[in-house]
C-alpha cells in the first residue's frame, strides 16, 4: 500500500450481533483501512456478514443490532455523530447503493429526478441542469434511450435497469466514498461488464464494494477482503489473492469457480452454518486442520498479505 495516501476510513474491532430469541453474531472483530482512491471489494458467500458490515459502518442497522468497535471517516468518529450530523455526510461525502434490483427507488418520482436529487440537495444545483446531468449519468450505465427513460417511472424499468439507475444516483453528487452492496445482483453478464466499466471510470472516488461475484471483484478492485462466518479471514492486493490465496477457505472458494473446474471439496457449505464453531470458524471443513485450530487465530501478516490461519503463525 502506498504510504503517502491518506486513510479515508478506519474500521477498528467492529462487531455486530442481534440479540433476542435467537442470538446471531453477524460480524466479529473486523478491522480494515480504506485509503483515498482505494478500490476495496469485500467478498464471501451469503451469510458471511458482508452487507451487515457495510450497514453497521453507516449506522443503517435496526435498533435491535448491538454494534461495538469504532469507525472513523477522516477525522470524525461516525459512531459519535448525531443523526443530523451523519445525514450531512451520507449522500454528500459518503454515498450508499443498496442491493435489491433497485426496489428502493420511489415509485412516485421519475427516475431522472431521483438521480438528480442528490445534486439538488447536496450541491445546490437547479432542477433543470441537475436532470440534464442525470441523463449523462444514466448514459454511463448504457440503459439506452436515456433522455426518454429519464422521464419514466421505476416500474417501467427492469430490475437490472433500476439497479444501474441506483448506482448512477449514488455517484451523482460526487461523494468521495462510495459504498455499493451487490451492485451486479440480477444483472446478466453483459450488464455486469458494463457496470464494471462504469465503476472503473470513476474519478476521484473511493469504492468499497460488497459482492459475491468473484470475477466482478477482480475487475473493479485493487484490494480484496474475504469474509467467512462473520470473520475477516484474508486481505490482500487483488491479483495476489487470486494468484496465491493463503486461507483454506479462500482456496476452496476460488477452486469452486466454474472456470477453475467447480472443484467443491466434500463438506464445503454455507458460512452461516459455522458461525458458532469454536476456534477457527473453518476448521470443521478444512483439510489442514490441527489441534491448535480449536483456538481462534489472529490475523497474521505474510509480506503484506493478511490471513487468519495458524499455518502462518
């Protein structure tokens, strides 16, 4: 990592649990740093805690969530800000694109206005020039007939079109930090490639993206963080991780990709099944498990490549 770059976001020892009839540990002791200009993808299967991590950072979880740890954006502790102070940051300096095929769009407002709204609210633009800019943003995501469809309502869009319109909305006000949660969900391969191109064309923006699409992560990121069963198990520069994964889970996950022959090992199963496992969360499925794996390993640094595994003690 270039030490001259500024740390934009620092997450320290972040944990999230949901208490009630069924206790759930959704995120456990995650720490990470995001530098200006970074392209960080958080990968892992469904149930690993990726999306909960993003929502916790932005304080968008329900009151039933118990969140500990700290999150600093530049010189501000996000967990100590009032709602009013946080609202001044969200959308203006930090933008969030939720998952869900764009179902979060307001059905009563035209899409072009919704994409333009952050420019009006946070940049003080008049409606007409803001909506003209919205058309330009929609064009970057190749929706087709952008001037016409900007005047249409969300119900006229396909799920994939709404998702891309949401991304356009997220980047419209020029927030320096963009959070994207499963931005390719519901998109076909052609649209995934176009979305990757649009993300790679972002200028002056830092990206933190949650995705289970490993190929998309490889296309848009400079660094990757791997989550398994609420734990951060590996973090490395993207090409290094794909070329030489260190954690047994990461190796198994990459081996199971279609282009790698769909090589599933016996016992490979969803991450949430192992959430309550003592010690290393992956030990019951690992072919290199030892007695020491009954203890929880810390993150070890292996030449700048971080991995939570006793093999690298």
